């Protein structure tokens, strides 16, 4: 979990992901701080309602229900069934990117837009407010073939038209580093 308490985590989930799910659809219906378990439902853009269990173990899809009989919802439902009550995800972003290709596309587009904004601010000489993003600069022209964003904070180089399929792919696979990166990225996007 990103936050110290289950209630903070659940509250954050209901607000932070509206850009990539049906806005306003995330609703908490179980808050058991003694057992350390929360449950919420949300509607994916593919027309599928999922129930997510949140605990210290991570995030798990507890159930999924297609909201219509169209091909997109049926296909999404079939794809998600292999994860229902089977896999704990380390981050909510990982769960949503796995469950919803439309969420993944919007997450990547939002990340790309934010990186473009930071690059433009850097090129225009406008200061980037402290804490809003890692220090990013355009590499000197003689060191690049195309514009590249370079992050001093994590030594990650991203060509502007390429977003990794999983934003933490350039980092060590330790769960703490992945969680820290996703937390920083999520906070920066919002």
C-alpha cells in the first residue's frame, strides 16, 4: 500500500484513477481496519465491473462482471478471469494496466503528456515547481539523434515517442523501488 492506513489507501484509489476508469465509478464497500482488508468496486472502460481487494499483501481482483453483452466487455471478462482470486498485484497501477488495456493506454498517454510538458518548460527556461516532477532536461543536440528526456532522479532515458509498457521496467525489480516509483509517478500525474 502507498499510504500508512487502509482508509487513506482506499480514499486515494477512489479519486486517483478516474482518468483511466469510468469516472466516479470507484466505490468502497468494505473497510475493515482490524483485519486490514478493504474492498471496492470500479467500472473499467471496457464495460466491466471489478471488485478489488486491498490489503497489506497488495491488490487483487476478487470478481469481475461484464456490464453488457458486447464483444469488448466479453473479451475483457475472459482475459481477466485468469487473475480473479489468483494473483496479488504490488501496485494498483499494475492491476489496472493488466486488467484494462484502455487504462494502460490512458496511463501511458497521461505520462507522455506530463513528460512533454516538463520538457517544454525546460526548453522554454520556465522553472519546474519543486516536488512536481523529477529534474528532466533535453540532452544537448550533439548527444542525441532525436529529442530525448533524461531524468537525473532515476537515470532513466526515454525517447519522446516511446513509453515503456510498464513504467518501472527500467528499475530494479525490488518491490520497494517499484512501489516508490509508482507512488511518485502517480502523485506527479495528479
